[in-house]
C-alpha cells in the first residue's frame, strides 16, 4: 500500500471480487421466487391440412395464446423467452416437438398477454402421422437473468386433436 | 505515505467497499432494481478510490524519525560486522 499503483491495484481487485459476490448473491436470490405462471391456448381453427409432395403432412392452425408470466420476473430478470411447441408421439419418434410460435418478453409489463395468431413456424410432420393425431401444446420458457443461472420450465396443455380429413 | 497511513488506507478501503456493497445490494433488492445496485456500488467504488488512492495529508501524520548521519556513525552496528566476518572464514578455508 506504499504507492499509488499498489493502492489502485488493491482497490480494483477487492472491488471486482465484491462485485462478483454481489452478482452471485443476486443470482441466488432468484431461488426465493417461486413463480406461478398460467397459460391457456385455444385452437380456433384448422386453416388447412394437407400432404406435401414429399409425403410430409402440414397443418396450419389459428391459435389464441393467453398467458400470465408476470410472477417469473424478479429484480434479476433481463427477459423471458417463451415458445409454444406441439408435442406428439409417432411410431418413429417417441417425442416430436414442433415449435409453432415464440416470443421474447422484455419486461414484467408485457408478461400478461393475449395473442391471436396463426402458427408462426410451419407445423410439418416427419412423415404422415397427423390424421386424427392427439397432441399436446406445451408452453416452454427460459428465464434469462441479468447475472447468474438461467431457469427453464414448461406448462403442458393436453387434449388437442387434429382432424381425420385433409382440408 | 507512512506506515500508519498505509494501514489506515487499506482498512478504509476494505470497510468502505464492503459497506457500499451491503448498502447497494440491500437497496437494489428492496427497490427491485438491479441498475440501482450497480449505480450505488459504482459510486461507492469511485468515492473509495478518491479517499484511499491519492496520498492525502492525513495518511502522513506519523513520519519516521531517522537518526542524523553523524549520530549513526558514533554507534556502528555490531551485528553487521559479525555477519561479515563469519561469512569470510568459511570462504578462506
């Protein structure tokens, strides 16, 4: 501590170490928050349902997505990434996940929403197993913190069924 | 900066930084504002830098009092001579 340089060095070293500790504590404080999100998705309409030339089936859906994700936001949350996936089982794959819609929620004020949309990404099966197929719509989310650990979870909504006939 | 000043500077630095860390974390958590935490801590680091890094006069209140050179010559250090002679003997052998 005898010279300007040594004092500046000691101060910066301790300062950054303490800053890292504060960030670690901020990340740990996220564990005190137990979110209670809710989501509902309605399939309003099957716009069309057909087989592509290569034999894969494709569906177009109109969806009503409503969710309340406000409880996920803490002081250490930068943003939340959500996506809605159609999940179903086929003989070839025990789990098929097709992302239909996604979004980035930048703040708590935008975390309660109702969206009326057609599927943002194409719902194409790997093969043709979709006729009369029962599927789940799952809302996945990743909570991205300002510092520290990222959290991910999902809500599974069951009981959706595709029509038997092409349209 | 004298010995007492160095000790004071180090202790001041550690106490100030930790105090600002505790205050900023508490304020940020209560207000729910990460940015507020960072601003308060940044302010604290700047303040601590200004207090402890420059060589302020209050770090120099206990200067070392050296003996005059003439006074030192009258009392030569006996230990030094012994050390020199003991080193020379094994070298000759």
